[in-house]
């Protein structure tokens, strides 16, 4: 009865006409969106052909429409105008501009000196809208404390502290992870922690290696998902994957992977080579660094479109295997060209 008495447009039509996300398939780093001036800047390396490009992702306000359509190719050699029309028929004209990046790109905030607050915990980056880094802190903070945190080393220098902890709900333990990408909406699937992570960020460089400073102290009791003590020791995982993504296909172009159970008490510099093309089965890291079910091997000569960087305090944390108390600290991540 109440519904029948309310006019259909009682609350009016939506006036929202924002572009909330805009990506091109070959961009380096994150898009900058200036909502006040209706400007969008997309970083792309020099020498990339910008003609006839179809955006890989455009997101706009609910109930709004956009012209040209996201599926229409554009020439981004010069600024491109997009008109977003709100439900109430008001419009906003957005300008999308490509800006050149350095020939050997680095990831933003890869020294981890910038952090922003989210409730009672902190996340790496200037803000949620601009960071390329994600953690599982949001899921842990629901019923416990975040386990990926900044560590103040003094004089404005911050490291990342990742510690495997007893899980607050449903599972035995939660490894700490830091990765390029985003922790997605919704409560994580206890049987598959990776299901709630959207890995990777746009990137088109081809580094030879990566380096960083790190420490690692494995926890005392190495246990499986049921809490049974098992042989061996917990291990940290640090790796870089360079990928070419087209639609739903993920082609692995390059792999740099470090896994170790060695205790390292003071910050030590580590450099890991990136191997382009298919990994040889004779390599010691082949067993754990090989492509996953959702990947295929790509051409080593191709240019990547995305980079996935992952740090974890327990290498087998996906399977809830590891040691509570394992601590990985990282600082000054750098891609080497």
C-alpha cells in the first residue's frame, strides 16, 4: 500500500556522472583521475603506438551512460573527450590524456614510505584510489588485527612488516601478504584465499631483475592446515611475474621468484634475476614457480601488459600451512634494467 502511494520519481533522478576507473591495455602504473577538473591522465611508455586503442576498462557512475562507447577504439595520440550522461540527462565532458613515463618504469611507492589509514589499520600508498598495492588486512581486521603493517625505521624511512598470525575465524593461520592488485569485495572464501584477490597492475617494462632489502625469521612450529607439525621450516615467498593479458587470457612472459627458509636477522640486499619465456624443468624453482591453471606461457619477446609482485610471510599460506609468528620485513623494492 505504501509503495502504491509513492510517485515513481519521488526521489528524483541521479545526477552522478563520474568516470571512476579508466585503463588502457599498455599503460604503466595507475591512472590519475581529477574529479574536480574532469581530467584523466594515463601513464604510458615512450614509443607505444596510441592509434586505434580500445580501453581495457572504463567504469562510470551507476545509471549513467558514456559516449563514445568503451568498446570503440580511439586515437590517444591526442586528448580524447568522453561525455558521461547522468540519469537526469545532465552531462560531464571528461578529457583523457596519455602522459609519457620513463623508459625504465618503477612501481609507485616501491620504497613503502607512504601509508594511509583505513579504520584501525594502515595500507601502503597515498590513498585507496591511487595505490597499486593491496593486502588482506581488511579481512583480518573484521575479527582481529592486521598482519601487514608499516615499520618506522626512522628519518622518514618505512619498511613493511608481514607476520603470519593465528587466524581469527574458520582457519588455523593467516599468512601476511603484500601484492600488486586489490583485495576484492566480499568475505574471503576460507578454502581459497586467492579467490578474493585481483592480482596485478598495468605495466609494460621489461626489467632484467628485481632487488630489495629484507629480513626473515621463520616461526617455531611448522604445521599443516590441521595443526599437525610437519618436517621442515616455514618459508618466505618473494616473486615478480610479468604477464600479457588479452581478455580472459593471461600469458606469462617473465618470472623472478625467491623462496627461502633461511633466517636473516638484519636487513640484507637481495637481487633475483627475471627469466623470460618458459621455465626449464631443471630449475630449482620450477615446481613452485611454474604457470598456474589460469595461465599459459607467452612469447618471451612480447611486451608485458601487467606486473604481479607478491610478498608472503608463509609461502604455503594459501593452504594454511606455515608457522604462526613467521616474520618477513621488506624495504626498497626496485626493478633492475
